[in-house]
C-alpha cells in the first residue's frame, strides 16, 4: 500500500524517537534503526505519532541494537529467531510486573511523545518486510530507543521520501535528504517534523 503525505494511518510494531531518525539520508536511517542495507533505497514514509500511547498496548524494545526487541543477534531461521528472549520479557522477570507497568504508564504520559525533537516516529519502507531471514533483513542498529506497539495507534504521514531522496512533506514543500544535500533543506525538514500535526 502506497502511503500519501498528510494521510492518517493506524499502525503497530516497532517505533523510535525522532531525534534518532531525523532528516538523515536513507542509508543513515537504515544503520540507525537496524534495516538491511538498501531497505530504504526505493523510498519510505515518515510517520509521526498523533495520539497518546496506551500503556497496555506498548512494550519496551530496548535499543535498536536489539533486532525486533529481542536479546542477542538475529538468526537466519525465522522460527529460531522468534525464540530469542524479548527485552520486555526480561524486564518483567528482573523488575516485576508492577514496576514495568509503572514504567509503561510513565512512558505513556511522557509529553515528548507527541511533539518536539524526541517525539515518537515510525518509518514505513516501500520495500516490504519479507521475514525469511531476520539475520540479513534486520541487522544490529545504532543503539537508539525502541518500543513496540502491540496495539494500533494513529500516525500522521508527515513526509514521503522517494527513491531519489526527495522528501515531500504534508505541508506541501519538498527537500532533498541525500547525503550530499544542502544542510538548510534537511534542517527545515527536521524542524518541521518536530511540530507537524494533522
């Protein structure tokens, strides 16, 4: 499904914070989030969370160093990969369910989630998830914060980035996010993403 700038979409899955993604070149976002090299080469959409997180529909995923929010390196076999211990499960074991529930409530109430440089962001690659080899598809990322939405939440498609690195915003203007793109354009996009709303 092709996403359109300005569209409102309901999604679950892995999310991070904007300052970890930013207005960077696609290859740098791949490295930061732990996507296979070239995953964003055909383009992607930048989704911004626009509704409060529901504490009972989110889990801690550790850092993007941990593929899929699981401990250890990703494995080639998808079934074996699913057996890796989830970061959230380990937290429940170590801290107890009451403590983790309080941490999730704190996360859900965090004012940074919906605005500013640390707001919650989700990347939607044009190249879809295959799932047949997690080791190749989801290598170790750069170590940014990672959470997992177990229930759908609403996101604004604030920008759609084409395969030639042109980011078209919901506000109606476009800039390049290529590695050699002028700083001023990427700075404009970065500022826009901190405040964009539906």
